[in-house]
C-alpha cells in the first residue's frame, strides 16, 4: 500500500481552507476600498446651497436658480 488514503484527502481539504483564508481578507479589502471612495451624489439644490454658502452667488441668484430647479 502507498499509505495515502484518508490522510491525503485531509491535506487537500486543509490546503483549500488555507487558500480561502488567505484570499478572503484581500478580496474584502478591495471591496471596502471601492465602496469607500464613493461619496453620495449631491442633488442640484445641495450644490446650489454650497455655492451660496461659499459666496459664489448672491441671495437673488440663489432664489432664482432654486425656483428653476424646483
């Protein structure tokens, strides 16, 4: 007899488990980086409010543009 049997199959299972344990955290890290970089999309009114807050437009222009958007 060669002496393989159950012991040989056990090493295959252990090898697959180790491979999965090594790949899984890496793939989760890539998924977190891809999702973490995305910022929620701002609405046009939010962008307009930001421009008004920074002083890029005055109150009159803010009100006019807001009415156009709504």
